[in-house]
């Protein structure tokens, strides 16, 4: 899906000011110097972390124009976030300072965050970013892009943040292409309605990213096809299936647009509604001749030597959006997502060095057999001329 439709324009420049705007909270992250419990770690290294700013940083590092919109405290941590994110080439001019609220911070252990063996301590309650609302952010800046990227994390921060996301995901003529990463974080929500809210916000987006595991945890849905049944509205739905790969469902309005080799959606239904809360999900999707039809593309994941499972989902979204902006086909969009995720997985922090565009394009163009034998480890993105040393293709 290429964002070719109308988008809000700058008052002087008749084209969108930037390719992508992301809106959301970023925090100063403290990474441990040694493995162990937080109580035992002797020192920490400062870094940055935030789903939406991560996406902006990866996109900027990959050669796109990106703007991050947020609020930070009028403090040293706010200074650090603006400087560090700006150093990636991200436009931070729309980030507002709050003299009465602090910048959020968090600490984590060195263990894998995808298991119960890790600890994370957040200090974000009452943060400057939680005060984001329709009257405290620059809505003109937010809407001045070809793509606006949001996530469900922001919606959980405060009532004002939720109202802001509802405003930005409302379908109206001429809006930017809206990208939404569900990012279900149960610990952030102070109401059991969180999953229902996330579903409603996702339905207002054009591109949606959701993990198969979080779809089951939040909505009791099993299987990519069933997730699509619950989310028929977005033109593009990406269901991430862990290390196994990812599936994209892409709406085709006319069956004549189907290309040779494309696959119509096969709704393999299985719904598990044995949940703590009852969610009423309306299913309404046409898959008949002459109506909206889904083309389904699956791309297996890469074999990656994982250093830390942080930031990979954000990097995947950035890779997919980068390829979308370039008008690449579905398979290549998913492959660019996997490659960007691999760059994040092979470093200890949230942000890895993305592969050069030339290297990413060459890897994304591999045939299926070669793609399946790629093995990526730390340092694989260092330089294109060292690719053969770091990327092994038996």
C-alpha cells in the first residue's frame, strides 16, 4: 500500500512537510552494567526508549524525513531525549517542554524482556507526556506528514491522551495515512476496558500492527485470520507471529487488481472467548466478487542471534513503513520489517544501527531459499562491504 492519497499540507510547501510523524512518550532508559536483580546491579548506562520515538529514529537513520511530537519535562532528562533523538536526524521542533511535570524514566535488568526473568521499574506516572491532549500538542505538526504513526501505549497514559488518539484516528477526508501499533500493555491501563479501547482505535487506522500473542491476550483471538475478522476496517493489517514470521492482509477493492500469485484470504475461524472480560466483537467483512478482498502474504522470520528482545517491534514497524513509503510490494515490506527488527534484536538497547538501504534491498530481494538460510548476529549491519562476513548464506 503506497500513501498516494491527499495529506495535510504545510502553509507554504504544497507537499507534506515530512514523510512520517510519530506521536508518543519517550523515556530515558537505564540499562544495567551487569546481569542480575535490580537490587544488585551496581550501575546503569543511560539510553533512550519509547515506541514512537524508536520508529522515528529508525526511519530517520534509514534516510526518511521523520518528526517526533511529544512533551518532556523542563529538566536534564528532557534535554537528553531531545538531543539524543535529534542526533538520529529526527525533527524534534514540535516537542514541548513542561515546567511542572517530569520526563519519564525507567530501569530494567539485562534479562530477556520476553520472559518472566526480567524486571522493569517505570517512573512515568504524572509525566510531561501524560499531559498530551488535543489542546497541548501542535496538531498542525502532527498532521503535516504522509504517514502518522501512533501506538496504544499513548492511549493508556491519561484521559487526555486517549481523547487525542481518538481524534487522530477518526476517519475524515484528506487526513494522513494513519499507522497504529496496538502495543497492548496491561500494566498501563487502570480500567478493564483497555482491550476494547485498543480495538476501537485500531479500527480507525489505515495500517495496523499487532502481535498474534497480544491479540490473544487482549481479545481472545487465535490465528491471524481471526484477527483480521475482528479488524476488517484497516486497509493493511500486519499480524506479527514472533520468530515464525509475519502475515500482512491487504485490501484490494477490485478483484481485477489481484496479481498472479496473490492469495485471497481464507478465514480459518477459531475464537477463544474464555477471558476475564467479555468483549463484543462485531465481524463485518465482505470477501466476494466485486467487493473488498484481502490479499494475504506471509514471510517467515529470520534466524537471529538475539542480544535483547527490546525495540524489535518498533523497528519492524519502521522497516515496514519505510518500504511502504517507497511503494514496495507486500513481501518486501515484510522483509524490510524483519531486517530492521533483526538490527534491534542484535544490540542491548532499544535502537540498533539499521542496515544501509542498499544492503537491506539486496537481502530483501533474495529468493526464498536464500532468505531462509540467512543468519544474523551482532554487528551484521556495520557496513555493506562487510555484509558477507556478517551474513552467512550456506
